[in-house]
């Protein structure tokens, strides 16, 4: 019985729930913004800084370029 109720709740919410993502740049800072929406209203926002990831990627690219020019 509880599985039926849980499934009904999940089905009802899934029709009204969505997630959007956006990458924003503010000067030298880059962030990933994830918004959770319920019935078109933002109910939760998560901001993840991407600067460290960009530094890691840049470092790897520079390392590969350097190794190819040896």
C-alpha cells in the first residue's frame, strides 16, 4: 500500500519539478548555478565555484603542450 502512495507522490511531483543549470562569469570567477524548480518557482539554488576545475584543466593542457614541444 505504501508503495502505491509513494509512486503517486513521485508522479505528482515529477510533473511539476525541474532543474536548470547555468554557468556564470563574474570577473575572474566562474560558477555553476543549479536551480531546482517546483511549479515554476525556484525552491533551491546550489552554486559551485569552477575556478579550481578551470585551473586543473588549464594545467593539464599546458603540460600536454609542453610535452609535445620537447
